């Protein structure tokens, strides 16, 4: 049997009119930069990007598992490197990133700042990885949002930061030895700049499709000494 129901309308009833929709601006959330302003880079941007839910990095040789590296439990479980019992990121890195933001009025996106020992080993268990300056927060990888494809412009801005300084700072040389990038890096007394093109230097922290820039600190101006460290020192740096 077919059941149906009639919808009836009385003569004084009328169809509801839907109000006309007006275009509205999307709300601006507090964490978004407002009014074209960029938010200052602080040490918070350098926290380790490790997370315990990442699957282990399994090293296979001749079809056999030879090693397995687990990621760290995340930056809320360990500190940034400590200096004099305070969390420490090399200030020149923070200054340079803020200088880029001020000049471009665009946001710098830090893809890799500090890496704890576990996160570094998870990303790159090679001996070279264990000497990465990311371990002591003396290295940063980043790109600039809105200028992703113009890294050379950003590198020029970095060099311009030093334009009124002494010769060993304002003069940048090219590094002609072999590295993991095809563009010869730039260096002055204080920093070493590398450009990773679209297909270079892809790693766990840099899974984005853009070229990126890495800055390493070579010389600590406050202490007036070269920036070096042993893996053992990197181990002792963190507060659990
Ligand atoms: Zn970590």
C-alpha cells in the first residue's frame, strides 16, 4: 500500500523568505598577524619539532633492519638548550629573522630551529647529523611566507643587515668546498648561509615544497669565540 501525506497551506499562510546573505569578512583569530603586522620572532619559534606519534625511522641494509630511531616526545617534554640555566637560542638568529620580517613585512616560517638529540638522530642518524648546530640552537631553517620563491632576495637582506659593520662582517665570501647544496654558501665571520633548492635538503622538518635558507652561527660575538661543541655537550644542555 502506498502511503502519502498532503501538505496543505491555509490561504493566510505564506512561504518563508530566506534573508539575503551578505558577504562577510572571515574572523581574524588572535594568533594571526593583524593589519599587515608581523609577529616578532622569539625563542619560542625554535622549539624542537619532534613528536612521539611519529613512526620510527627504520634503517634497512641488504633487506635487513639494522637500526631503529624513535622521535623525541616533543618540545613540551624537554627544554631548549640551556646556558647559565636559562633557555638559550643564539641571539643573532632571532635578530636576523626579525630583520627579515621588518624589511619584507612578511612572516618568516621557521621550519627547523632547535633539534634535541633524539629528534636529530630520528631525522639523520649519520655521524654528520650528530654534529649539526641545530642541536645547540645555533642553526635555523626557514622560508618567508609570500616570498617562498625568492630566497636570493632574502639572502641579500641578510647580508644587508651587516652593511654598516666592520669588514669581516659586511664582506661575505662564497664557500667553495663541496656541501649538500648546489649553490655555493655565503659566509662572513659570524654566520654561514646555505640555500636549499626545491629538491635539496628535504628532511623530516623540511617536508614543504619550497626552497629554504639555513643560517648557522660560526662565531659567538658575546663570548668572542668560535661556535663549536661536542655531542656530549649537546646531551647535557637540556632540562627534562
Ligand atoms: Zn625534541
